[in-house]
C-alpha cells in the first residue's frame, strides 16, 4: 500500500501504564498487523482492532499479559562460530540431497 510515508515515518508505538488493564499497539508493520489481526480473530476478548486509518496504520487493544517483549543477549564469539559451522554443515547436506 502506498501511503506517501517514508519507512522512518512508519512507526510502531506501544502504550501502556500501570493502571490500565490494556496495552495499545499502533503499527504500520505488516507482519505485526497480520499477527494481531489473527490473534484478535481467535481471541476477541483478549485483543481487538480499535482503529484503522486506511493509510496503513492499525491500532489494537491487547490485554496485559498477552503481549510480550523478548530481549535476547548477544551471541558470544564461541557460540557464533559454532552456529556458523553448523550452518555450513547443514548447507552442504542440503546441496547433496538436491543432487
């Protein structure tokens, strides 16, 4: 969808306070919009679409406890090397299976 906005202007905002039982998620991100729309369809008591500006941004209300943030620590050099070796080995096996 053409909105006339730059990628920098297409933000995701997450609002919540300690008093309210809901989190408000306002986003242009297609993957997040799709995930929230699906979740709202499956669990309408937990999540609902409250605004669609028809310019690509959708706003949802999600009950607290249903929306999470995941922080991941950076890989150590040792773990990065091991993951790289595993990926190389896996790629070689895939190539053999294709032939």
